[in-house]
C-alpha cells in the first residue's frame, strides 16, 4: 500500500510501468462496468482464476498441492452464480465447490490429503467467493444484464456502487503509498509488512474520506456521513486485506505472488485490498437500503 522509504526507487515499484498497467486495468474495468457488464464478468473471473493459480502455485512450492480441477471450476462458477442467481446462487456454488474439492482429493491416494483440501477451500473462500460480492452489488436485486448498456442516463445503481468502491480502493492504495513514501516513519506491523506505516494509513484514510464524501453526495445523492462511513469501512477492510496477503506471502516465503503485472507484481498484489473491501461495501450498501 505504501513505503516508508524517502525515495521512489526504494518504494519497490517501477512507477512508470505501475502507472501504465494501473490505468489500463482501470479503463478496462470501468468500461466493462458501464458499457458491458457481461464482459466485466468474464474479465473479473479470469482475474480471479489467475489469482487462484498464483496462490496455489505458491502453496505448491511448500509441498501443499491443492486439487486444481474442482478449485478452478468453482472459481469460474461463483462469480457467474452471484451475477445470475444472487446470494443464494453464490452460497450454493461455494458449498458445492468446497464439497467437490474434498471429494476429489479424498479419492486420491497421494499423501497430504487434509492439507490439500484445506488449501483448495482456502483459495476458493479467499478469492472467488469474496470477489463475487462485487457481482451481488452489480445485480442490486434486479435481473442480470446480458447485452451492452449504452444509456448512461440510467446506470444501474449497483454499478455505481461498485465504481465508488473501486475508486476508494484506488484512493486507499494511492494516497497511502504517496504519504508513506514522503512521510512514513512508524511501521504499523513491522513483522508482517515493514513498508506499511501509520503515516501512510492516515494518508489512505484522509484521501479516501474526501473521495468517498464527494462520490456519495454528488453521484449517489446520499448524506455526507454515508461517504464517511463507507470510507472508514473500506480503508480498514482494504488495509486488512493487504496485511492478510502479506502474512500469506511471508508464511509461503515469497515476495510477490508472481510478476504478471509489470510494476505491480502478481494479480493478488492488486486484488488483496479489493477482496476484503467487496463484502464490506456490499454490507454497507445493503444496510443503507434498509433504512
């Protein structure tokens, strides 16, 4: 999220590459959300599949082999189940995927079945299940959209919620990184992620609050305190997701999950905050709808 280093080269990123990849990803994601949700579903599912591959590959380097066939099938099924069938479909897909993972590995005589099953279920719960809350928001209680959505005057409110959530995830990462690089001196959790500082966390919170209040007031026409609550919830969730991935990488003995994205590392290095933020955003927006 940020670095306590005083100089950009020590921040651990190739900034031009990171900026280019980040902008390209944001344009693709935003374009899909606004103009073709089904294409966004395909893109996000592919991203989840890459994340699962990264995590299971890292676990495999430590001798823990997750059953890839049922895990990948579950990874593909869960986002689609959430988009087309809602929360009930997502819960069924997750349960069926976890059961299939257990049964698949149970009939394999190779040793380490328990670790393998737990690895598979862990990957399913961490990545496709949590990412699927994005599609529960997009669905917003309505029928799924199959074709292009070119009428920007009548955008699905669920799509706007997801766009705001993504803006806050980006604000959390960007402001935290910049403030951490310039002013970071006090690590939050040096044993887990020494580059994360309290100064950077304050930058994340301040930047996200400003972005969130403006977005909720002028885009969603909600009260300012809704933006405040959303910003606090998503920054805490995003930071927790960042720490969670750092702990997993530390336990597995890897620096980055992969090098697929220049300047960013692996797919999981970009999904970590989003995966924790999506269920929190869904819960906050669902609660708002009940008042």
